[in-house]
């Protein structure tokens, strides 16, 4: 296989792609496309964007090209037979002729009018097995008997792709297809209108920008409007306006292959940003807010972080501990516990936290005359909140978050409810778990860095201008950069020390929630961390494809330097400052300057999706010379064991 050739010409397009999925366009299902362009054919590109009539060179929005011939392949074995599939780690590959032709008919035959209790139980088992397999790529997950309990030969002849917002929908749809069940999802939505006060406040702020920004005022206003009009972050939530139903109401044949692509295009974090639906029109959301207990929060329950992230619970332990799986651009999947910086308290209208798929049933079903067991059409009806015994808004009322008359966190309240009140904080276990999660997150990052190298991004020339926001981009940057992931790693590291401090304080205050019978809690916390950390080894491949092993303790010292930039060599991506380790890096002076003058972005510990990052290298150098930015590495001590000892 040839290496993918990334050709760089123009500057990156200033489109907003925040969170983990694209915006939606208002088009019919058969015409549907998105800003990601997954289902768009080359014929739909403007002629000027296509320099050669080569269907294997896919033109991208930022002037680059994706070489379909460079896509690698791997071998799978099912029932003793070998199969070869493409390695699907870039959504652009879905537009390639060689990938799109790699499929069989996946006609969706619905044979049940609704999901039975047994179907929901089986779905939980499906998600649980997938989660515990710790598979790292959705297509690979669904192509392995070790992770997919529904696997069959057709999975060896089709390709599957998802990012974080898609994943709960994609897996639910896949299970429904395999089990002849109905399915439905919102394909279009609009923001809940702003109030008169909100509109007036916006107008006042835009006028302030015009008055204070001078010649840059109109551009500042345009950027502000783009941010406030992004329906993934709508202030008052969203309203469903149309949906895709299986079976259809008209009898149109559905296929999972087509539905999967529509999910890729239509679903975004904004799809989750709705509570119940629209009372005026009666349009219901795909989800309902469940009671927080073991009957309703379980394997398969989606979780929505209103900062723009979605995930799935793959298990709930007896002590109430949540195990979470989430997808990322590039088709990768990671596994963790409670995502502290994402799963936070927010207003109910945003519909954050736990969400279960709303039960549905097919009314007035029409059956296939050739096969009377198959429902070819019908009207999809959803259970209302009032009809659901498991419906509750309790997770949105912070007054509920108490124990023995004291306020507790959302996480503690949740774990108390999920454990039936048995949850207690075991300090060493909590520190070990947090360290293991940090380790797994660092290991998972290795695939993202490797994908950037394997697909030719890391060996290409650097883009001339950074994206308007490093958390918001298109094409290569969206797929292969890691600013959010790296930010989470730094926060998770700092969070272990904060966790230890909180537990020490609560133990000293004789908090009954703390369960500890030892003699020296601080020493035991340090021991729990170092024991877990010493078991963690992170392995990445350098520019010569040689494995390099980094201990977690060594990785922590590199946290201020690890690069989110997909155009950097692997050694720089992993924050190496060792001349010996860097000797294999082939980055030129230009890339070294990009790394040097973007240190201020790596110093940030807050994800700012509104900040302006669209700078050229010359602009960054000028800003650095004028001391407008500080490119000295942030002096944060990530020596967790030492920091805990000093508490």
C-alpha cells in the first residue's frame, strides 16, 4: 500500500466544527450531505476544486487531497475463514470508490412493531461485551468475535464508521438492524428561539464589538454570530423538526448501509441538546431523561456532556461506578470512567447527562406480501414522558444532591443512586482507578498519533494558517489533531492530586462517605498512585517505525510539551525533549518554529471554543516578540506522587 499523499495549497477554511461531529444541513434523506461530506460524490464538488479527473484523489475543503489508494488493509478471521478489510480511520475514506464499493446489501427487515424487554436486555449485553473488549476502532470492533456478539459474514464485507456523537446512534441502529427491530432518529432540528432579553443583549454586545474593534469590528461580529448560531451549543436547547424512520411511512426500502451514512452526516452533539421535544408541535426527542437508578441507567445508556461530547455507559459496577466508552474523529474508541470535565451540571433545557432512547412502536403496520413476517411501512409512534415509568428530571435538580443533610457532587449522588445507597468512597481505589484511566487515555492517544503519520499528515508540509479555533476545524486537522484529548490528559493528571486533597480533607473531617481503616492515608494514597503508575507503559512508533516505550511517570513530565498538531513528527507529538529520541524526527525548521510559537496554546487548561487561533507563523512570531503571548512552558508540576505527599 502507498502512503496517502496530502497536498497542501490554500489556507484552511474558516468553518466551525466544534465538539465531535458536524453540523446538519436541511436536505431530503436521499440528497442528504453534511459539512463532513461523507456521502457526497466527486460530481457534487465544484469543477474548480477538481484538478484531475481521478476518482481516487478526493478533493477536500482546505485545498488538500485524500489519496484513496493509500488506505491500508488488515486481515480478520471469522469461523476459520480469512477476510481482508480496509483500515477505516478517516471519514474521507468513505468517499473513496474502493471503500464505497466494499459492501454488500444490508436490507433492513423489520419484523417487530416494538422493542421487547428481552431486546433491551440483549442490547445491554451487546454494549457490555463491546465495552469490555476494549477494542479501539469501531470497524475493527464490529469485525471481531471477541467484541461483537452479533457478528456474521456480512460484517466482513462492509465498513463501519462513527465519531463520538454518532456512536450511541450507530450502535443502537446496528443492533436494531441485526435483530429486525424498528428504529428512528431525528435528522434535522432547530434551536429554541432566543428570548427578547437574549436578543437585546446580543445586539448590544455586537454594537460594542463594532465600537471597540475598529476595522476588525465586522469580522468580530461575524465570528460572534457564527458562535451563537451554532446549534450544537444553542443557549436554550433544540427542537426536532424531522426524522428518519425504519420502516419508513411510505414503504421505501431501508438499508443499514445507507442509514449508517445518514447517521454519520446528520447526528451531531446538537442532536442530544434537547430535553423532551417541542410541546407546541408535539415533536418528541430521541431520548428521555431517566430515573437515576440501576433499572434505568445501565449498559447502553447514552451520556451527553453539554460542552459537546457524547458517550455510552457500558457497565455499572455494584458500587455505582460507571464505565464509559466514547468515540472520536478517526473512528477510534476509548474507555474511561466519569469524564469529569465533560459530565457536569447544566440547565435542563440542554438535556445533558443520562439519556435513554425513547421507546417506539409501529402503528398500522403493512406487511410484505411476499414475506408476511416483514413490516414494509407504518406510522412510528413514541412514548411520551408521561407514559414512561422510568422518566424523571431528578438529575437536573441540584437540591437532590445531598447525603445525611450535606451537599455532595453530582458524581457522588449518581453513584449513591446506582448502588442503592451502598456507595462509599474508598480512597486508594479511587486514586488507582483515576491513574488507570489516565494511563488508558494516554495509550489510546497512540493510535491517533500513528494514524496522522500513517496517512501522510505528519510528513506533509505544515498548513499556512492554524484553524480559526484548534478545537474547531475540517479535514486533516479535525481527524488527526488532539487538542481536546491532550487538554483532558493534563486536567486528569491535575485532577488526581485534587482528588487526593479532597479525600484527605473529608477523612480529616470525619466524613461518613469516606471508607478507610488504615494508619496513614496520605502515604497509602501515594502508594496507590505509584503502584498503578509503575504498571503503565505507553508505546508509540517513532518516525522510523521503531517502538518507543514511555512510562506513565515519564509521560507526566512531558505533558507541557505534547503536541496536538497532526503535522508534527511522532517524537514531537509525544513531547520528547531528548536529543537521542528526537534524532529520528524529520521535521524541518518551519515545523520546529510552529511547535515553538504555539506553546501558549499547550499551556491552556481550559477548552475555549470561542478563542481565535487562526494565525500564520509570522503573526505568531510577531505576537511572541511583542509579548502578546507567553510561549514559556506552563510551570505545572505533574509529579503526582510528590504533590500528594506534600498535601
